[in-house]
C-alpha cells in the first residue's frame, strides 16, 4: 500500500504551477492541452451526448414489454411474479442461496443490521469513505458508527487499520462480546464497502472480525458483477446487500437486495421487509414492529429485463475502463485499476489529481465543458451529524477523498 501511495504522489504534477484561485488563463499551455485532451477523449468515448452524464441507465431490452405485462396483470405493488423472478435471477447470478428484494440499498442495509442482532447503543464499524446510506442505516438501527481508514489499493476498508484499531481499543467481556474500552459499548458488526464496484480485501476483514467475534455485513451496493477470488461480492459476510438505484450498473429505478446463505436469516428478512404480516385469508395480523420495505412488482419488472443484459453491460464497462486506462497512461495521470485478485464491474472509473486544489480545478474545467465528472464523497466523519464518532487515523481515506475524480462511466451498447 505504501509503495502505491508513493507512486501516485510521484506522478507528473499536472497543475503544479497553479494556485486554485488563479484563473484558467494562468495555467501553463501544456496543462491546458492535457485538460482539452481529456474533454475531447471523453466526448469521443460518448459521442453525441451533451452533457456527458456520469452514469446513465440503458434500456434496450425487455423493459417496456415486462412493464406492460406488469400493468396488464394489475399487480404493480409488492405482490407479483416479477419480484419473485428478480430474486431468483439474482440468486442464480450471484451464487447466493437466498435473495430478498427491497425498495433501495439503504433499507436493505438497515434490515440486514437488525438481522445481525445490532441493538440500540451498540457500535458498528464501517469506513469513512462511503456513500451516506452506509452510515445512515447504522443510525436507523440505533447504533453508533466507528470509522476506519481506507486503503489506496482497493479504495475499501483497510484490514491493517481495522486490526490495529481493534487491538488497541477493545477487550472481551464475560460473554465473549467485543467491547470498546473507550466507550464501554459492544461492537456488534462491521460493514465494509466495495467502493465504486471494486472489491475490498474482504477475506482479510473477515479473518479479523472472526478473531474479535464481530459479524460482517457487506455493502456491495455498487458492485454487482464484481468478483473477488472468483466469488461474487456480497457472498463473503453473513449477509450482503446490492443496490439498483438509477445510476447503478443495472437499475430498477429504485431498489435493493439482501443476499445470504443463511436459511433463518433469509426467512426473517422476508418477514421484516413485508411489515411482519402473518399469512391469513382475510385478517391483518402483524407479530412485530417491522418495515414496508419490499420492492414493487413494477421496479422488479425493470430489474428482470436489466439483469438479462448484465453480461453485456459488464463487458462494455470493462472495455470503457481499458480505454480510460490506456489514455491516462499515455498522458501520465494515475488511473484506478481493479485491485489484485479482483474482477471489477468498474461502476465508476476514477483518476487521481495531485491534491485537492488541482482536483477542483480539473472538476471545474470538465464540468464547464459538459463532462459530468464528480469528486468522491466527503468523509462521513466530517458531516455534522457524525463529527462526534470515533475514528481510526484516516490519512489514507482523506488523501483519496481529496484527489479522486470520478469520470463518465455509462454502459456503451453497440
């Protein structure tokens, strides 16, 4: 990891003459040409699009056919054949034994944490570099997040940072629970994230969490189609979740999925996401406080059509990533490639600027010229509602956040 950071920092300083407050007119000519080359390359990659979106959905399959069928059946809510079909298709595609469809990825995370036994007052370890839904789901369960550093080689949680934090800050109580010695609260779960579709070192994270009796929930929201050591993401932890938001590799408009190999947890997941309704011919009986989180038949109909095309989508996205890699290698700008032992879906392609000022200058130029490039999320521990949460040293996560630029990464169907 150290070697990679050094190599990124020693790459050509694209804008090392520039103060961020200076106008573009003061940028040296060579660097202006590089910026223009980037814009022209992306415009050639996605011709006829202005602006070029960050990630637009593609509907070229059976979406309209299945939606018409769904409407004709009158089963447009969560009761219908497409929800069941979509779950079956996800099981087959990911290799999971069970799949339970939800309204979005955040709701899937929320229910999954409850299924793992996370209680109000517990602590849940996650990473500071992630989408807000990851940490909000922890708050929904009444638990408090603890933020761990990321690593440059995967963008995901650093196993070394996790191990060091647990070694220095925890002990076991008489029941074998992992207790944070700083807060005296139980650490009940860990939620690593496969960032931008790239698998983290989930095997190492699992080893560490097993040693400390902490359950693992994989946030694989962005990584459908990604594999680590040949296994689809989301299948390593006790539970995993996927997202099908409008900007994901495949979409249902809004939707998520809980995947697991655990029979009992799958049964509970279905019950909790359908308001804990007890089957009865005419009575409305509910046996616990639960959630109206089940995916609708309309959304699932789109998902079925999308999943039929996923192999083509992944092939296209990997082809785009290769073109990006070659282009940025030629102009000496670091491109984020898939991690070791991983087969990534390249949900969003990313490059690294030298620092935050240069990142912002690049982002401004690209967006001013119709390229919807974006920064990484702000670190979650810097947001007002999470500033009081405990963290490890987050120097690597901060470095990534300050330098990373996400580029247009839509599927290209030919």
